[in-house]
């Protein structure tokens, strides 16, 4: 079993590398081993899983994931951390360290050819500003991903798992629903991070569903239009997407959706119906 990192271990590693958590990359390292164990357990990995871990940092969570998964592909944007991670894992998990592959890359732009094999699970500790793009990019780019677990700021977790009619339901909620069923999988206190963020975090678990047959780009364009002017009725919010108010009303009529509704009341199936109605006048 791997020896997990303590708060003191993490600070010692950081000093040795001459680094502090970088604000530009939204780095907040988990320094509590019990929290790490809880996150790894919530990921519910199997012995055949290939994990793409985004933002491994100094390796706190990596050490717990590598105990169960067949392989962990750690995608790290910080070159110093990417270089140091294999040594840390080899020292603290000598029996499992060969399961680790480190890829220095930006997870929001990563391509299938950048990884040694297709991942089956995404696990990540993601900063606020890249959380949604990274999750959606991973699901679009790696069709073999069956699910995952991401730790994000509480506000983002709430948005990703919100349902229609909620004030926090928006484009991220709908777009994730295109790919997967998502649920809240727990909360994480701010005091288990170094440096400590101003807000608590939430765990979001998701399970991929069968991809709809509709045109994803067209559906997402309708979503962006509807939530770009979320206070307006759909006949107004969708006019640029459809071409005019009249065209928007015609699309809505064909889709069986009242033109006086607002985007926040539509689920993913209704956005798909809009896209199909636009393509089939």
C-alpha cells in the first residue's frame, strides 16, 4: 500500500522543488490523507481502469488512485511538478509506481495521441476557471471514458448537477447532461487545502450515457443562445440562432415548446428537439 503524503511532506516537497502553489494555474493541494482516501473511494475504481488524473500536483491523490487502478495517466501542466511526480510515487509506492505515466500537457487541449492509451475514468482536482471546459473536453475527446469524479469549487459542483428550473441551472448543466448523468458525491472543506481557498469544494460524480444522435454543435449553439439571454423568453433569446424572431417562433412550434418559456426551464431533450426542429423545417 502506498504511503500517502502528509501536510508536512507536501510542504517539504514544494520547498525542495522551489515552488509554491501557482495562482495562475489555480493550484490548491490537498494536504489531508483522510480526504484523499475518501475521494479515491468515491471514484469507485476497478482493477482494469485506466485513470486520467488531471492536475496531480505533488501526487497526494495519485498515490491513492494507483493502489487500485491498472494505470494512472497523470496530466500535469506545471513542468516542475510533472518532472518530480514519478520520483515521489516511486519512493512512496514502490510496488505500484510502474502503473504511473506522467504527461506534461494542458488538459483543456489534450488529444488522444497525447496519451499512451485511452482512459476509462477521469479523476481531477480542478480550479474554478477551467473546470467545465476540461470535463466537457475530456468527454468529447475520449469516448472510452465511462465516468469520473471531479473535485471543483462548490458553486461549480452545484451548477454541473443542477436541474431545469433552478436559478443555478445553466449551459454547463445542460452540456454535461448531453454526455452523462451527474450527481453530487460529497463536500470537501476548504481547510484540507494548501493554500486554503476562500470557498469549500464539492465532488461531482458522473456516468456516461449513450450519445444522442442529434448534431451536438447545433444543440450546444441553442444552449448558448438560450442562456446568453436567460432573462428573455425563448422567442427573443433564440432569434440570432434561428435567424429572426419569426424563425425562432417557427422552430419552437415545430419542437412543441412554448415561445414564452425561458432557457432555464428546458432539459437536454428539449434542446435536442429544438436543434432537430431547426434542421427539419
